[in-house]
C-alpha cells in the first residue's frame, strides 16, 4: 500500500515539475520576444524607488525602454503605474519626473498612483483607457513579468495588448521567474 502511494506521489511531483519547466520556458520566451506595434498608450509598471528618491536600476530600465519606444513613435501616451513603496516615495511621481528629465512631454505622461500590483495596474489602465477612448496598450516591464501582466490586461477587456521588456538581467531574476509560476495561475483564476 505504501509503495503505491509513494509511486503516485512521485508521478504527481514529476508531472508538476515538468509543467513548471514548460510554463516557465513559455514565460521567458514570451517575455524576451517584444511585440512592437504602434499602440495608443504604453504602461510602465512600477518598481522600487531607492531611499535617495531615485528609481532603482530595474525601474530605470523599464523607463528607458519606454523613452526609446516613445522616441521611435510607437505610442502617444505613457501611463506610469505604481504605489507608495516602503521607502515612502510615490513610484508614479518618481517615474513621471524621470521621464520628463529624459525629454518626454509632461502632458503625454499619465500617473496611476494606485498600481500597487499588476492586477490593480490593469484595472486602473482599463478605466484610464476608457476615459481617453484608447484601444491598444503596450506593457513595459521585466521579461519574466510580461505574460502575467498581459493576462491581467486581457482580463480587463483590453483586447489589444502588446509588450516590451526592460533590458536588465539580475541574479534575483531566478527568484522572480519561480514566483511567476504560482502568480500567473492566481491571476488566471482570479
């Protein structure tokens, strides 16, 4: 009896591990393959602001990608979405200031100060897009975060969702990639 239980348990564990590998491979490939199409708005997801009030390297990479694509004519507006982090800074305000310093006109930047997670960012973006009569969006975030963010946007009935990834790779990406597996399914069934 114990042998049968152990055998079934090992089959379940092996199956979950194989699914994790397949899913994670898809997430990485999806995230690294930018979908660059002209859209109405880019949405830059927030990240840590350092204690000195400057964007973290991860956040700078996201913002720099948005500047590159804005200059390339891919979109007219940029939504900067974030909340107040533990450092006490409003991520959206810091992001907006950074983009203005990089030459993006202030009237082309829309702040979402309640984007405390990707799902809230998708909800808030949907409302903003509806108010401004915008139809298409491009999410800009880390490569491992792209699939889940696009899922959240599609769940908010934003039909045209494209993506671009920030050009930064860190050792902590390993943790983030692993975390994306349960987070994706949490959003899928939300």
